[in-house]
């Protein structure tokens, strides 16, 4: 069952690792195909017991509180993407010669089930910007009149997309490094690695392993491997990939594009990749002002989305119309309000240093609200690169001292307010302190560079608290 396509699931012993957004649909689909499914799950809480009861009512076996032991007779494991590769379950599987697939791999293998004509996948990964780029791409594809959906790590099940009743012409697929790790046979129409920065290293074990898993998105690409000209590591992954003959390397850049690149010239997004005589010709696609918000890293996202869409044959007008129609998700450089000539911007989604640096680069004079759980990150590079933009800093959260120390080293002249509290009410105090530091024309920017769980349930709740505090200022 390793590299061979499975056509008859009847009676196959399949173990699904993990309840949750991918495990439960996988268990149901496999059971429906006639497989003998056992679900193993580390947790044994009230929610897990309720989920288990639903599956057991269908005839699925569920083992709660033991995700380490390989059930006897297992012929295949389908794992939730977050389960780490060094778990005892996978060590036992390797020793027994049992293959391990993720939900993405399962969806890829099942896409031709019952003689279906599968939709090609345009695949997106990267440390930051994945969701926005996939949503932009779907918007562009829809503007071209194509039946499409944004699926994958974005929260929409790929299994539902490939097995549901709705037929698609093409899918815009967001893939995490976890999902790519467990998807050895995925072969996209075209793919992009938006950027690479240290993230999830506890899971992957090293930056090299993390990059290699991201690079899997290029394996077997048919038309285009899209890379970031400003991030050489992404181009290196293209060079290392084994692709189909005729597949092209396509770069995107915030500067003027060379041949086989998309870029920006005089406020215009320009294509010199998917045009005739690309040595001399260029095609206008959209204006920078068509991108919301027109921050540098978001323009890069738009160029990456445009490159994948153009690789699929989408006309230039659809790129412009799709970008105009696109509205970013909440908490991604979202303008909350202007109060006393100061702009307040919520980028709570900037949960790591790479994302925060991109956010800080979008504004000239900033009062920065930062801090939370650092997840092992260091802040010297971020602060050094952003110091000239900082008018003041307000620090919150458990690991704020790490940022304070980096500021002392690289921006000693910038005033810093260190709020010695981690309760959720700290956000109102932070916004009030930021208002005190800001002057007309400044931007108060929540770009924490940290995770939120020390104070909030998630980054959405953190952003909501910021927006509520800003509204109190203007009341």
C-alpha cells in the first residue's frame, strides 16, 4: 500500500491518528469505503469522548488516551498533520513497514475515486502569507469564470473538496509544512513557496528539514514552480526539485521583473513570464492600488497568486478583477480606526518575527505593540531592521523581556513601556500607552511577533481585544 494506488479499500485495516478537523473526516471516508478503521487519540477529554461516540455509532473503533501503540494488523496509518514524526506510533509503523499518509495524501489518492475527473491543484506554502495568497488566488480564478475553492490548511477539508458533489475546474490549495511532510505522492499543477523563515523547528527538528518539507510542494510540478526572488532559499528548493519536463521556474519580485518573472513597475503589477517574447514584452496585470492592503508583503502575495493563476492560463483582466474583489481576513493588517490623526492597525496574525517584520515594513512611523509567547524566537534581527521606523514600543505578554532586551541593544533611543501583566485587560492599557506615545501621522500597530496563548485563546481574540480598546479611545 506504499507507492501503489489503492483501488479496493474493503477490509483494509487503517489506523487514523488523531481526532479533529482532518482525522474525523478521514475516518468517516475510509469507513464508508469499507475499510476497517481504528482511530487512536492521545487525549481523553469530554470533547474527544463525544467525537468518539459519534464515530463508534458508525462502526469505527476508537482508542482514547493511547496514540502511541500501533493497532494489530494495521496496513496503513492516516495521520493528522500535527502529529510529530518521532512519535512512537510512527517508529513502530516504520519497523513494521506500514506506510504513513496525511489527510492531503489521502485526498490526493482518492481524487479519481469512482472515475472522477480530478481538478488540478495550484498549491501554496510558505512561512507567512499562505492563507491570504490562497484566498487571492481563488478570487482571481473565480473572476476568470472558473469553478474553484480555497481549501486545505485554510480550514476547508480537501477530502470534502475532492469527494463532494460539487465539481471544480481547479483548486487553490494551502499546505502547511506538516501536511507536506506526510504527502509523498502529491504532484501539483503548479506550486509556490512564498518565503522561508525559522518556524515549527521543534516539530521538524532543524531548519533544513523544515525547508525540505516545504520544498515537497514543487515535486512533480507540471507547469510552474513559483519562487520568491528576494528569498534565495525558495529558488534553491526549485533547483532541487524533480519536476515534469517543460515545467518552468517563475520568480516574483517587488522590483522590476526580468524574463520569467512577475514584478512591479511604476505602481503596476507586471508579467514577463506568461507572455510571448518575454525577453522584450511585458503584460500589465493590475495596479498596486488594486491590492488590499497595499503593504509590500501583501503585494508579494498578490504577485505569487497572479503567477499561479497565469500558469493556469487565466487572462490578465481576471487578475485585476480578482484582486479588486478580494477582502483580507480579519486581524491581517486590518485598519481599525483613526483617532486624533493616528491610525490603529490590527495585525494580530503576525505571530512570528518574520510576519511582524513584514508588517512593520508597511509603515513609516510606528508605535509598536508587541509580545506574547516567543516560541523560542529571538528578536535582534527584527528590531535591528525595524528600529528606524519605531517612534515607541509597548510590550505585553509572558516573553516581553526578550523583545525589551533586543530593543536595548538595537534601538536604545526608542521609548519603551513594559506592561508587567499578562491578563487580557492588559490590551486596553497597552492601547492607552500607545496613544500617549503616538503623534499625528503615526501608526499604532499590533504586530506581536509572538503567539497569543499566554493571554488569549488565539490571535483572533487578541485582535478583537485590540479593536475593542481602540473603539474605547474614540468613544
